[in-house]
C-alpha cells in the first residue's frame, strides 16, 4: 500500500489541492470561511442554548466549541468521503488508480480545515480563561483516532453510496440524530451512571468528551478510555478496508 501511495503521490497532492480549492471556489472570503463558519455556528448555539443548558457549566462557550469542533470535522470528513468515489468516477473508470486515494484526499482537505478551526479554538479558549499546559499535547491522541475513524466511515459510506444512492439522504438523518446524541450543547451529568455509559457507545461523543476532559478539566483520561477510543477507530477502519477489498472490482459497474 505504501509503495502504491508513493507511486501516485503527485496525483494525491493534486487531488488535495483540487478538493481544497473547490470548497472555496467563487467565494468572496475564501479560506476565511474556515474560521468564520465555526464561529458563526458557535454564536448561534450560544444564543439558543446558553439560557437552557449553560447556567451551571463553567466555560460553557468553550464547552460548546469543543463539541461543535469535533462533530463538524466528523461530518465534513465523512460527507466528503461518501461522495469521493462518485465525484471521481470519470478518473478511475478510465485510469487504473487506487480508489482509496480519492477518499484520502477528501480526508486531508477536511483535516486542513479542522486544523485551521483548531487554532481558532485555542485562541478562543485562551480568551475564555481556560488554563493551558503541557497536557494539551494529549489532544493529539483523539485527533489521530478521529482521523482513522473518519477514514473508516468514509470507506464504508463511499462504497454504500456507489450501490445505494439513498445513502446520502439516510446519512443526513443519521448525522442530525448523532448531533443530538453527542451531548454537544448539554451535559450528561444529570443522567444515571448507566445512561452515561450508554453515551460511550457513541464514538463521536467519546472523542468530544476526551477534548473536554483535557481542555476544561485539565486532566488526561484513563488508560481504559484511551483503549476505547482506539477500538472504535481501528474497528471501523478495519470494516471499511474489508468492504473496499470485497467490492473494489464492482465499483466500475455501478458508477
């Protein structure tokens, strides 16, 4: 796989550039939307939810930003991954290239946007009075897990979308449900211990909680929590790889 990646490295770099440019094509502000979009979403969520959920949460705006930051990256990456094969069908139907290259380029483009937003998040947290320290380096772990998890989800979704066009509509409903189930704007503290553990069945919530523990609590989650995050990432990317391997030769007949 590494040998193939190096062989098609130039094509991969061009795909990333193309995907990133297309996102801001014909926009007046261009890349500035990577900063403005999450801030505007945060402003709306703060106005709507602060009165109902934020009264007893310290640094509630940063709490909101943590959830929205992780969820938005997940949604952008997986939505782009889902469309990666169909949007590049003209290329791989004529040239024999590794099809996962298109998926990876979408993920790198989403990761760049996430990195820009993450810089804004750190600046915002600093203004909000959050204490910075060496423990912030621990955030690299959930980010890495999330990258792997998103790639796995993209592998599954892109394959499903080739065979079933309804996937995009169903996924819109799923992501909306996932947003409400990820405790982005509310806390799970008032739920019973059993229900709090049920939330851990949601991988996106697990990565959001990791961010909040590090940023807001100034601590690092337990070893068991690290293993849970890694399990979700590796399990999903493993399933995605199997789906691609099994259906790789069928894609050409359905695009």
